[in-house]
C-alpha cells in the first residue's frame, strides 16, 4: 500500500476508536488495526494468518502517527507513551471527510483529480503552503495560498481573454486587484454564456472563496500584527478544492471541453 493509503487508514482507525469513549489506544494497536483493515480491503478477511503488511509498512504507520503527534492532531494520555488520544483539534481533523493538508500527497492528488489542468505553478505554491502549515507557520501558509489562488484566477482570466478576444492582463506589472476588477466588469455580462450548472453560486465560488483566501494573505503579507490561527488556515485548505474545481470547469467550458 502507498503511504497515502496508509495515512487514510490511520485516520480511519482513530475515527473508529473515537466512537468508543473507553477505548485505549497505543502505537502497537494502531499498527495492528491498520494492518487488519488493509488485509480486509485486499482479501475480505481481517483475522487469521498473521500480519498482512510488511515491517517497512509497519514503520511507515508508526511514522504517520508520530507526524500526527508533532502536528498536535494526536497526543499522549496522562499515562504517557505509548498511550494515544486525539486532541480536541485532532477530532475535527479526523472527522473531516475531505482531504486534509496533513496528507500532502493525498491533498494534491485530490486537487489534480478535480482539475487535471491546474497550473503547476499554483501546485508548487500549494505544496509550500502545506509545508508551512505542517510547520506551524500559519501566516506564511496564508501568503502561499493567496499566491496560488491568484495564479488560478489568472488562468481563468487567460482563458476568458482567448474566448472573447479581450486583453486584460497587461504586459507590464499591474496590481492583481486592478486586473481582477477589470475582469469582473467584462465577465459579468458574459456569465449568461456559461452552462447552467456553472452559473449556480458562481459569485460565492469566484469572489467569496477567493476573497476569503486573499484576506488571509493580505493580513499576513503585511506587518499588520494580525495572527492567523490554525483553524483559519485549515478552513482555507478546506474551501480551496471547490474553488479550484469550479474555476477549471469554467476554463474547460471556454475551451469547449
């Protein structure tokens, strides 16, 4: 199994254990539980025949658990190591249905599944945002997400330019907000050309989500002293996939795909 698949199984194991308030979790229990779930997915059986995964994969599971401890998704009980529990914040992460930035490969793969043509430059900034997030640098996270959001929006503007033979992005530098404002003026009367499904909640997608991410970037990219919490950073990661998906659906519609 890939590390990404193991990561999902680790989160699934803790989610199942959280349903039992009396559950006592320790490292070997996590390894055994994930091993048995992997066996069930592959063979339809959980018990009997010893371990299914190899020793290297067991070490990967342990590494994932330690990574989650560092990220404060998991912590130790009052009994200390090896007894584990989810933090209050960790419970939110574990209950989260979609991809989370703790699983970098899974998060990026999900974005590329939603939008295969996503800009590689945008992906690079998102990866840096994930590294910042995992390191607890939430202001830096917001800046990187803001840059990626702008690159994605610029992709939309480029597709619009080609579709309607308009020139919006100048050759010389111009503040992004001015470019976006000019685009919005031209885009508004052309929304009628979009497929019906893309018209729904388009303002929330293009402006609402983008502005949410942009605000985090503006607050963090200048010496305002405004702090960004981990939950606020996680919220941006949560809405980004929808933003990416809808933007590239509009781009595809312009290309006739």
